[in-house]
C-alpha cells in the first residue's frame, strides 16, 4: 500500500554506520556455507549516506573514497535491497540511489551492509511502503549476515550467522581509530583461511558459547574502556594476518602507542584501535599515518544508531 507521503517526498537521505566486532568467536562452517558466530557488534560514527530519488528503473551511482571499487550494477547490495523491498511491497517504481562512501570499501566494517540497510530505509520512506521494523529486519537478513545490525546500530550481541541480534547495554562513548589499508580483504577468503588453519590444528571446531561474552558485556555495561580494550578479540585475526602479513606492524605500533586495545575489524584489513580519549585517538591516528602503518586513520566514536533518515 502506498501512503500519501510518497506523493510529496522526492528525495530521501539516509545515513548508516560502519561497525567493529568487539568480539568475534567463530565455530565450524555450517551446511549453508556460513560459520556459526558469537559476536558483539558496535556501530561507529563512520557513516555512509544513501540518497534515494524517484526513477524509472533501479540504478546506482557511488561517490567518495574507494567508490571505483564498488559495483554500480545489479550486484550492488543496495540495489538488491531496493529490488527486494519493491518485490515484497508489490511496487513497480524504480529508484536512483546515490551512495556517498565514508566506510572503507572491503575493509571489514560492513560498508556494503550499511549501504543495503540505508537503501531499505530510504526506499521504504520514498515509496511509502509502510514496511514494519520486523519486515525490514527480515529482508536485511536475506541480503547478508551483517545487514540487520546495520539497521539496528548501537551495540548488539549477534548469534547464528551474526544476524540474530540482541541489544547490549552500554555506558558512555568509546573512542576509536580505524587504520585502513590500500587494498581490501575478501570476507569469504578470510573465512576460508580460518577453515584451513583450523584443519591444520586437527582439533574439531567447537560451537562458540554465548556465555563467553559475559566479561565483555559487563565491561560495556560499566563503561570500562580499559577492561574492554583487554577483552577485544577476533578469531579471524590470525587468518587475516596470514593473508596480509603487513597488518602485524599496524597492530604492534598501535599497541605501543598506548591503546587500551587493538583488534582486527571484522574480516579486515582495517585495524580498530581503542583509544583512551578523543585527543589520544587523534595522536594515534597521526602517528600511524606518519609511520606509514595506515593509508587512512579515521577517528570515530561508538556506539551510534543504525540506519536513519537525515
Ligand atoms: O552474508 P555476507 O554476504 O556478508 O557474507 C559474506 C561471506 O562471508 C559469506 O558468503 C561467507 O563466506 C562468509 N561468512 C561466513 N560466516 C558468517 C558470515 C559470513 O562464513 N557468519
């Protein structure tokens, strides 16, 4: 059903945040090719923007750093999001999506998922589909494992493929530096390397236990950044380091600069550095750049909300 709003709105702008996994524990590969995860996501103030306006067909243009690496055809996750919503809502309208990137492309911060979540919210508002939050979350889960979190934002525990979410209580804000690299890593390639590493150990991969996150959840609830820094962990880090050995230097340098914690963001290669305060974050960013340990060093804070109309 189309609402009266659709007649008056001719452009909708939506922002969606990048994310860091504060903890990512991976179990074995499942029959559907995904790994069962226990993870804690935090949305951070590195925002992509998706602007949606009426058009005959669904089309996309991408701007900003790394835009040339993002497909501008039907394989673009934001285009697939618009098509899925149109199909579910029985809408034959098109949309022109204009994506402005700030989240590093292929960086392990769920930039593509953020764009898909933003496209769902933008097209819902543009077309007046009246989809419920639950409908949008369900479509998000079909588009990719990280898309539901990009809709929800803030901090959340993710189970299953990482898409079964429960909100996590936090206090205060955490100050981050995201050190990016001049090439990306493919998420399937990093998970495949993890499989090879697990095979080599000969030990059976165990299902991760959500109870293992209790200390991390308690540090978040207390707003204890120092404790949080010690608990940052990512099972994908050894696999990403095997594929991108230069990252070791970035991790070591950030640790030497007095960060509370340093961890690979998602499947990398972005390295997430938890600083003590905003000034410390800016100093770490400048020092990482001066040492050529990062292509960009983006200062941000979290948690922030998920995809929303601006
Ligand atoms: O869902 P999404 O398309 O973002 O996932 C990309 C790829 O990452 C999957 O095809 C899979 O190879 C890997 N993946 C995984 N286990 C997860 C999430 C992603 O193996 N829980």
